[in-house]
C-alpha cells in the first residue's frame, strides 16, 4: 500500500454543474471562476498563488481514506512565511498556536532537508529538520526543530507532485505546507461541501478539478 486515495471522486462535469448553479452566489461573493486547459497550467497557476502568500483549497481526485489529509482534500500554503501558521489559524483553522502544520516534500528531497531519510507517505513520522534549512521554512518547523512530514512521489500522486514541482520552480523549495480541508468538522468529501467551506471562510483560492475559484482582492 503506497497511497490512501480510495475515497470518492467527482468529475469536472459535476463540478461545472455545481459552479453553474451557484454562479450568482459566487458573483455576489466577489469570486472569479477560471477553467484551466491542462494539468501543467493548473499546477503553475496554483503554485504561483501559494508563492504569493494565498491560502489554497485543493480538491482533487479520490478522497484520502483515513485520519490524514494527504494532498487530495488539503489546504495548501507557503512554508517560507514565518507568519503563515498565524494566517492559517486566523483566517481558517482556529487551532491552538502550538499545533504544527505538515511539510509535504518530494521523496527524493527528504535527506537534503531533514536529518533522517525515509519514505513517509501517510504523514505518520516526525523528522528533525536540518538546522541550516529551518530559516527557509519557518512555517513548517515546529518549536523543537522538527516537522511531521509527508513524502510525495510522482507515481502515487502525479498531480500533487506536479504542484510541488511548480512551486519549487518558482521558489527553489521542493515542499508546500499542508493542512486538512476542514474547520472543526470532518474533512470535506464532496464538491458542495468544499464550495460552502470556501465561501464561509477567508480562503483565497479554491481549486476543484480543472476549475480555479478565486476570491478577488478586497472581498
């Protein structure tokens, strides 16, 4: 078992129907909807939003089975920003300040950034981050210098791998910060729940299938 993506998935047609039926609501909320033509465009556009400091809801493929959000029902953001944990908690999660968020990293980059090397596909281990790397990823570094990481491979999740790859191309950092797509309730499963969550929180961008829903500045 090298992944946990055994839950339900939803087609672009289902997502398009949902967005169409909520078009007026999205307009009143100051949101803009854009459909991306390809996976590379989707990854590049999303990675740019993350690098710009935005909070991105990422709703893709089959839902994860189990207790962790492993990249298909996740909120993704920039690990380089020292204030990102505070932004996440203020805008969305409202968690205790001592609770860390998870760095998601290429499997092949683990030894470069952590003092241990291993395969951690289910976010079930904590490794010490190399001291010289900690200033580069303060939002992913816990108070004791550790990170509860998830390793990502192209075979297990090619789209999420492509997102991290695009973020690395922008920033030089081969990881993103991940937390579950929820707020004091179960992780979102269906597109309807993801859209509702996006509209009632201060999330900046929602990426569902090939669609990018962006909250315009000042909304």
